[in-house]
C-alpha cells in the first residue's frame, strides 16, 4: 500500500525545506495569496533536490486575506487567473530543469470549487488547456473531481489529516466547531482510517466512505513539522509507502 503526502509551500511559514524531506508532493504558492518569484524558485530548487513532485497552487487575487476570502468572479476571469499562475510556476520549474506534475487550487477558490460545478469547470479548463497531462488535485468526491474527470484529466482525490468532515463528505467550514483537529492523535487515527479503510468519521459520529489518494498536511500550524514527522513514522510502521505516483 502507498499514499501521496502533499503540503502547501512557498507561503512564508518557515517550514518548507524541512517539510520537503517528509512529503512526496509540493503545492507551491504562485504569488497571488502568498509568495513571490524568488520564493517560488527557491522552493522549486529544494523540491527538485529531494525528488518531490512540483505542483502549482493558484488562488484568488487575495494577498490581504491569504486567499481565504470567497469571491464571485466570472468563470472566464478565474480561467485566466489560474492559467496565469500555472504558467508562472511552470516557467520557473522548467528553467530549473524540472516540470510541473499537478495543480491544486488554494483556500477559498478550492472550497468554492468543491461545491460549484461552474467554478470547478473554469479551473479544470485552465489546467487542461495548459497541459492535459497534469494531475488535478481536488477534494475527494467533490465537484472539482467530477469536472476534472469529465475533462479527461488524471485526478488525485484529496483528504485532510487534520480537518473535520460533514456527513456528506465536505469539510467542516473553518471557524465552526469541529473544523480542525487540535489533538494530533485524532488526526493520525483519522488519516490511517482514510488511507487503509477508505472511510472517515464525520462530526455527527457517522462513517462516511471516502477515496484517499493524496493526504494534505498543513504546513502553517505551530506544530506542523512535528506532526508531519509523526505521520510519516506512523505510515511507515503500518507498512504504507509515501510516494507521489502518477
């Protein structure tokens, strides 16, 4: 058994180089919610040195709120936004002797697209039109995954180690009870359940089927690095290899 571990990097959290020793896929901020050209280049260099798959992490134009503000942008604007950001990171990766492997939307763009087929379609079209060989990361079972499959893209259904789930498989909205697992043991147990058994316990206590193909580890928490080490150790102890695959 194997699983992909991904983390959002290039966001100024200070853990990037160390996290790259523990993950298999890096989602690199493209400057619109965090990061800049120099940070993108440095993160790409670190990822290439470790054999970690490089992915673009596009967002809404929202540096003031770290890309977490929901917006009502026209699909054609979102298409152009995403295409622009993918192109920027792809150029840097190519100049460093690497290439993009995947794309994963960030923050509010990700969360809105998970439930909005029109928005999901705009993101997916940008990815497909840039490079139809890229892998699309999206919330497991969401509108993003359906749109990507319909467009003929390869997908990885994403789950979250430390986030709470609703009975319909969606994430509990940030800022509400149960949105984030503060207890590391709970997050570890949830991850193993999703990876080994393909199910997650929702906030109401019910078990929800879920397809886990890549697990997101948040890199911006106070104990993010320590948790990443624990999850790698736990996966190893369970005989689960960590690989990007695809």
